[in-house]
């Protein structure tokens, strides 16, 4: 049985998978299952895909129709009860679209996340002031902006507690683009540098044909980088082979070669419709 800490979104998906397995193993069609709960085929589809909360009475009727034994029945009914408990993010459902509530639910259950962000610092790595400035660029109503910022900080909780690993690829333009003010950008970049000692974060920044990386040590892998306080550059390629440019990975300690200093003097264009997750 899954752990209840996985969150209701993932639990609904797992329950739906189990119900579909039971139905198909008995040769029952979706139409026949729908009649058993006095519903439609589309309702069976939503249940099996975990898209909506599932009434426990519907689960009970389906399990009875499928002839499920007492032990498995109790397990699945317990899973249905857990899946119907609202997640912490449900208190923001008045300002979030349904699809994003599902996204946050999946995010809450993830062990690791890979992110590509071409325009802004990823939401899971933003400071409070930077997040507020980014949201101000879009079409978020002023009356809702602060709650969106609080939600974003709540989503960062599992990462700051060390329970979520992040691998973020962030374009250099996102690091250069001034958001709100030069001081907000500087504080954001300082915050990113302060995260470089975290084992759960890898941040890559491609620049044309070159690539710079901020990463905490990862023991047992080839991505651990050099000893603390040293910078690693890629070797020159053999003649006739294409090059990806120099690469530097910054590891904990004071590196001998720091990251490039980004200046807000040359602002980059901002797409107001693009909001980082």
C-alpha cells in the first residue's frame, strides 16, 4: 500500500490504476462498470485516470461488482479514503486552475524534479521578492498576488527540508533579466549561490555553446565535481571534433574561479504571458 504522505493526487491515480486492473482482469467493459455505479463511461474513465475525487460508495460498488475479496477490498477502500483527503494546496483552489492543482499534487509526491526555464529563475528557487516581482509582470490580480507568492514558498518547503532533489537548466538570459529592481536580482543570484552547497540541487546554465553549472556534491556519481574550492573546466577536444565550449561546475567552498558576474545593465525582453512554475 502506498504511503499517505504521497498526497491525494497520486493516491487517486494509484487507486484508478488498481480499479482498471481489476476491471480488465475480469473482462468487464467500461460500459458495464458504469452501469454498476449508475454512471457513464466517461465517469469510469475519470475514476481510472485519477482525475477527480472518487466517492467511496462508487468504489465499494465497483469492488462488489468485480468480486474483490475482503482483504483487498479493505485496502482499496482505505486508499480511497486517503485519496479524498484534501491536500494543503486546496486552500488556494479559488486562485488556481484545476490543472495546476493537479500539478502541485504531483510535485508534492515527487522525489526529484527536472526543470527547464528559459525566461525566469524557476519558481522552486525564487526568493520572496523575486517571486512577487515575476508575478507582477503577468496578469495576476493585485488582490491575489501575495497569496500566489505564499503558495510558491509553500511549494519550496520540501526542497528546503531536503526531501526533494532538483535539477534545473536555466538559460543565461533568465539570470541576466532584471526583475523588479537590480537589488532584487542581486539578492536572487546571491540566494542561488548560497544553494550551491546543497546536495539535492544541480543547476546548469547554458550560454550559447558554453555551459556553467552550480551543483552540490553527489557522492557515488560522476557529477560530484572537483574537491571543494576548485573549479573544473572541460579539456580541449581532439582536433577535428566539435566543441561544446568550456564548462565550470562550482562546488562547496570558495572556488578559485567564480561564476560570471551578471549585470542588469542590458535588460532582456520579458514575455508577460510566461510564468515559471
